[in-house]
C-alpha cells in the first residue's frame, strides 16, 4: 500500500509540473495557443480547466501525503536496535561521566629510564 501511494505521489507531482508549465501567470499559456480557433472550448474555459486541474492536483497531493504518512512502514527491530545503540553510546560518552571533561586519570608509570 505504501509503495502504491508513493507511486501515486510521484505521478501527481509530474502532472503538477506539466500543468504549471502550461500556465502563464498573465492568462496566456495554453489558452493563448487557442486564441485564434475558439471552436471546442473557449479561451476562458481552457484557463479555468487548467486552474481547476492545478487545485485538484494540489489537494490530491496533500491527501496522498497524509495517507502515505499514515501507512508509513515501521520496524520494531530498527527502533530497538537504535535504542540499544543509544544506551551503549551513553555509557561511553565523556559528557555523561561524573568527572565530566576533565583530564583522564594518570596511571603510575613503571618507566625507570626517566631517573
């Protein structure tokens, strides 16, 4: 189901790109190509159709995004593994040590050549 929704989202995004590229912010775009031949759909109806298609695709993308987030696959093994790794890191993190960022404890040297 998740993969199907992702495919739908990609297809709608590609369609949205095409629809937006067809539009012209000044009312031209695809409708200006039909200005001389006003046979099937009028210029105004073409602009209305493209605008409605843009809004419809935008609403569709929002709905698909919410559904995709709802059906997001989760893995309990990943969560438990991340928790275990975080606990291991907490034990070795110098910021959580009681000594803080102090210098490490010096061990007595057994080197006798320094004398």
